């Protein structure tokens, strides 16, 4: 939380950011599994791995480990970036309920942009866009900001 660090006291930006990102990544997974009860976590991770490996990742559950590592690694990187920004601009710490969802929106835009550049398709239905927005703003950005 914003009040957890006394003024002038330094923290380990890497450690706090990695933990914040992992919490956000885990909450994304929790949301996806609850919102889509027929969807298995392994298939989500296989889909993530397919961005690097290609269609072979979708055919073999062995690639779920790679996708999970990618998911949590990317989440941790975004968490570290938020904490670093928050140390530079304290408004990110003093107003996490505002800046967390805004940061989640930024993450969503960048990650979907990367999908388009890679040749994938971003969400295109209203429900898919709404789910993506909730996942990134509420399940990722907000917890990252609150933990930072």
C-alpha cells in the first residue's frame, strides 16, 4: 500500500515489483478460470506459449510450463515497471485506486498491440473486450498499485 513505506526509506524495487506482478498475474488466472469454467489453466498457458513456439504449443500440454513462465515473467516485469514509476512519481502510490486501473489499461493496450504486431488477433467481440478490460484494470493494475 502507499503508506507502507516511510518517506525517505528505500525499498527493493525489484522484489516489490516482482511480487506485485506475480500477484496480478495470479489474479488474472483466477478471474479467467472463474469466468470461463470450461477453460483449463493449462490451455491458457499453452496459448501464451504458442506466441513463441507456434501452433505446436497448442497441441501439447508440455508447453503449458513455458506459457506459465512467460505469463508470470511478463507480469513480474510490468510489476517492476509500476513500482519504478511509483518511486519516481509518488502520485502512483498516493492514489492507487486511480492509477492502478489506468496502468492496467496501459498494459492491456501494449500487450494487445504486441499481439497485432506478431500477427495475432486482439479481442474482437464486445464481451471479449470487456473481459480483457476487467482482467487488466481490476485484476492486474489495481492489485499491483495497491501492493506497490
